[in-house]
C-alpha cells in the first residue's frame, strides 16, 4: 500500500504539471485565465491520477501506464517549447 501511495503521489504530481503546462501553452486566452484554469485542472488531474494508481493491483502496473503518459506529455511539452507562441 505504501508503494502505491508513493507512486500515486509522484506520478500524479508529474502528470498534473505536464498536462497543465500543455494547457497553458495551447489556450488562446489571457494569462490570468490560463493560470486559473491550470490550477483548477492541475488539482483535478492530480486527484484523478492518484485514484487511478490506487485502483491498480500494484505500484508497478500503475507506474507502467503513468510512465507512458508522462513520456507522451513530456515530449509534447518539449516540442511546444521550441514553437514560438505570440
């Protein structure tokens, strides 16, 4: 149970940050609205990933799926970092 808790906390934090950053880069609205939506969505995503990790049988099964999602979102963040947004 402790391993699932640790995996849920770490993967939830990493995925919430990556997905909120993607949203921040892609939303065509003012900065204050982006920050508000990012905070609300980031917390909800963190909770959703934690629930997903707790629903798996063990920490390894949750880490495999969350690791794949993290690789995809991290790659998208790296690609979008080099595309100028005006």
